[in-house]
């Protein structure tokens, strides 16, 4: 596990969670408890990292970055998602490694009001620098 940056954290994000093959930056959360958001971002970074690692173990390393904006319903389930991929990112990689883990997140139930979050994420091998 790598250091997490809490509220007011790095690069203007509310929270940044880093793993060996994944970075998730919480750009904003509306109507979501800060502890719920922290737990969700940690789970999401872990899932994205595991997905990228699994692809590498199969000899098919992947990399990419995306912005995800998601709505959360009153029961705490992730509903509609808006996904914007950076140029060159394969949609199939993003669906498997980002969209599926986002849809699997669960938040505390709410008695109403609009809830949602926006993240920026990148995964896989770094595009520059020492690939090892």
C-alpha cells in the first residue's frame, strides 16, 4: 500500500490514492460522507491496481487514464456513469478495470438528495520513465 493524501491533498484533489499500478484522484464528492468517500476511493484504487496487475501477468500490460463522473442513488448504489477516456485508451480496458469496479462500489444509504462523485484515474505501466 502506498501513502494516501487526505482532504486538501495533492494536485488539487480532495483525496489521492496511489497503488503500484493505479492512481485515483477524487476531484469532488457531492452528498457523500468523507469517510465513505475515503473507503470507496481506497477500494477503487485497489481494484484498478489488481486489474492492471492481472493483465501484466497475462503478458498483456495495459495503461490509460480517464475521468469518471458517477451518480449514487438513495440506496447507496452507483447508477449512471459518464466516462471520458484519454486519447489512445482502449475502451475495453477501461470497462474492465475502471467501470466495473466503480459500479461495484457501495455507499451508505441516504434519505434523498443528489449524490455523486468525480474521479481522475490512471492505471498500468507509466508512459515515461524507468519501466523496470
